């Protein structure tokens, strides 16, 4: 039996999210819940920053996540892949 290493292209990718720095504890708890519901594993979460991981075959759809954060009163200002 031959295993094709390209058959499953899912990989774990880490992202650093720059958040509005004025987020309070209640917003951060809600943000953690929101991120996990969207399939992210939350590594770090603090005012101004979140580091999350996502198992993916492509890029996450960030627009619903950004919109949900806006509704929380805590915006995502920038997203980069984390090392």
C-alpha cells in the first residue's frame, strides 16, 4: 500500500491577530468563545493580540470573524501568519 503524502493537504497554520487594545475581560472571553466556535484553537489572547491556530486546506474566511468581533466592540485591525 502506497501512502500519497499530497492526498490530505490539511495543515495547521498559526495566525497573529492584532486587536483593538481597549478590549476588556468580558470582550476577551466572548472573543475566545467566538474563535473556538469558528474552528480556531486559541493559543494566546490578551488586549491587543490573539494567536490562534487553524487546521486548513485553504485560508480561513476572515470576514465573518471580523464582523463578529465588530459586534463585540473589539475589532481585528491586522492578521498575519505567525511563526
